[in-house]
């Protein structure tokens, strides 16, 4: 059966929005074709190379447990098995929740029922809030967005979900930048659940079941990693 691949990743570029306090993204020329042409003999090989500077939480990324858990037993990104990043998945539409609001367990159950989907053990669940579509790449994208409350995150945890992704800077509401409770991240720490943030184009998979691929880079002691997030659907 043919497969359809849908890219759910933000583009990486100079000036892209980055979570407040994190390393800004920078791309720069290390050497150019013009420079290597001057070094090499005329008519011979030239090349170009870029340098990249970014936060491990900068673009579309997945958090490691070390990011939210100070325990010595908390795994860094290089210690997590690849099986966690290639799973069956569903995307629930919760686009009625606006900036600063909380996505509730009732919201998730209603979205699941409307799409006639099952949320099962070992799955990744993506949450389409529409925040990326509405606000990216403005400051509104960075500062005002919906996120999960504690009961909603527990609803996912109790179903055995192993990864939760969202099309905003955090799985927690922007209200938590003031409250400093971060209930969704707290449940991820308590129940050992991954979270994937800064996803894009989730409207393309909202209400669907698919396979989700979001492999991290092998960053030694990384607290997170940029990923290429891809949905794989049967055509």
C-alpha cells in the first residue's frame, strides 16, 4: 500500500521565533563557493558549508526527561530508545481553545469521539490547536497560546500515551509563564511521557490516525533535540 508523508516541522531560519530565554537560531556561511574558488585551481571543485547555532529546544523538538526531572535517573535525549519516536498516532482537534486557556479532559474526549478515534497504549497524540496557523511567526505565537491542564494530561497518561505533541511553544498554557506550575510538564515527569513542541501544519492530520516519526539527534546529555516530525498515512 502506498504511503503519504506529511511534514509537520517548522522551517529553521535566521530570525525564527524562539521561546523566551532560549538560544536564538543563527545560520551562517562558513565557506562559500566564491571563497573556495579563490583557493582552488580555476575550473576545479568548489564547495559551500553552513554553520548552525540553536537551542536543543529551539525549532520543532522533543524534550528529554532531564529537561523536567532533576533526578540522576532521568534520561537525556541520547539515552532514550528510538522506539519511542516511531509510533502509531492520532491528532485531536481542540482549535476552539484560545490563547491562555486550558485544554480539558472533556475537550480531548469530545475530540476523540467526534473523529471516531481510539487513544491507545503506546500511542503518540498530537493536539491541533490552530495556534501555528493563526499566529506564526508573530510575537503572539510566542507569548499567548492554549495548553493542557493537569486533568487532561492525566487523561492521556491513563490511556498509556507515550508522547504528546502540540502546534505551539509548550504543551502547557501560556498562562503558566505567570503561574509557574506547568501541570502538563509535571505529569510528563511523574508518568514518564515525552512531549513534542513547536509542531506545524497539524490541520493536515487533524481527526486522523497515522504513524508518527520524530527521531531526535544523538546529542550527548541533550535536554531535548530538534526533530523532523512526519506523519505517515496510508493512501
